[in-house]
C-alpha cells in the first residue's frame, strides 16, 4: 500500500499544499521538484496532518525508528540488532536517532 506524504511550497507568499501518494522508496517526484519542505508521517490520521500544516496544531513527536545516514548504512546494518546504525545528522548537528524529536521551540528533551 502506498503511503501519502505532503509537499508544501511557498510561492509568492502564499501557502500551497499538494497531496501526493507515492512509495517512500521512490524519489522520482521529488527529483523533478524542489519543495521547501517535506512532511512525512508514520500512519497518523489525515486530520492531524492537516491541523499541523494549517497551523491549528504544533507538531511534536519522537521518531519511532532510526533514520540512517545513507543507503550504505542500511545495507550494512543487522536486521535483528536494535540501534546498530549510524544515524543521519543534519546541518545543525541534530542526530536523527530513535526518540529524537522537534517542535517549533526546538529539540524535544524527553529523558
């Protein structure tokens, strides 16, 4: 089953949202576009996603998995060993490990 994701592009000060249904492993749509943001969900209700992009609710969640640094890491990891991979680190130094999360105020401290 294909999971939906939303790409949001700011154009001339207007917020436009395009709902696209695609496979998470297929980046062909994103290769043809340059979205300002990509919002991916892990099976939440559509209304919750719409509340976030409309500004009605503040996003706040923790990752239910590790986000790998690259495809080589995915291929080298052991499938049955938890937390055994090098996780992606963004340009601001945030490590996308299990239970990492952010909201509008910054990184969520959930110790």
